[in-house]
């Protein structure tokens, strides 16, 4: 019975947010289509809007899937069902993560395929593309964790969103100033040097830490509703 309730909670989130997911994928694909044209302006415009589609999705999804349940006062009803707070947290994290990962992977794979097959830019950009694409994933992780842990405060969600969205440029600036990464952008083949592996590993490790801490603190909350 409990597993059935958890499954229904996940499906509910998918039904409520499917339009947002479709729009983000459509926007990202249009951006990639524009980026394949030869002019530098088209590539810049397409690249910017490609990442904007992921950033916007990561900013809006936690609010619509988590905070809205408290604002609409539906969380009390959900918690009256045969499901524990930990199970609710796992279901909520599973649903929002899959809802984000589906368009994220779709757009990322599309971008890599475009670079690898169209030869618009050197293939050496692929490692940096993957590293930079993980940044919206980290931002989404931080925002969703804030929404889950401090869901009763919409201000906390807004603050987390502002901090994350205003930090992307700084993170990109730091990545661009790692000599062993920036030096390989113009190479005809992708170069997976230690700096690329270390950076990707650090990003994924940070995500795992955030998820683990979120589940830990969520399980210790005394007042869930």
C-alpha cells in the first residue's frame, strides 16, 4: 500500500509539471538549432539560451513541485496517507530529480551530438560543455534541497534561487581560468586530462553530498508539516 502511495505521489508531480518540462526541452532544442548556424552571433545566442532553458527549469521546478503543496495546503492531506516523512521525501526527491534529469540529459546529449557531428565548433569543447552543463544540475540540487528543508518559507526558496542564479557567471569564470581546461577548447579532438576528470568528479561529489545531507536533515525534522 505504501509503495503504491509513493508511486502515485511521483505520478502526480509528473502530471502537474509536464508542460514545464516540455517547454524547457523545446526551448533548449530551438536554441541548439539556432546555434548550428555559422555566424558567431547565432552560436552565442543559441549557447546562452541553451543554458537558460536548464537554469529556468531548475529554478521553477522545486517551487511548483514542493513549495506549492504547502501554499495550497495539500501537504497535510498527503501526510495523512500511509506514508512516512522519509518516504515522502524520497518520493519527492525522486520525482523532481527525474523531472529535471530527463530534459537535462535530452538537451545535453543533443548538444554533444551536435558538436560531434556538425563540426560547428572544435570537438575539444566537449569536456568543458559537460562540466558547464553540470552547473545547472548543482543549482537545481541546491534549490530543491532548500525547498524541501525549509518548505514553509517561500523566502528561503527565493533566496536560494537568487544565490544560485547569480553564481553561474562566477563559476564559469573560474572554469575558464583553469589553464589545462581552457587550453584544449580549440583542439580538433576532446582531451580528457586530469583537470577535466577532477572537476567533473568534484561536481558530482558535491551533488552527492547535498543529497545526502538533505535526506539526513529531513529525517531528523520533528515538525514536518
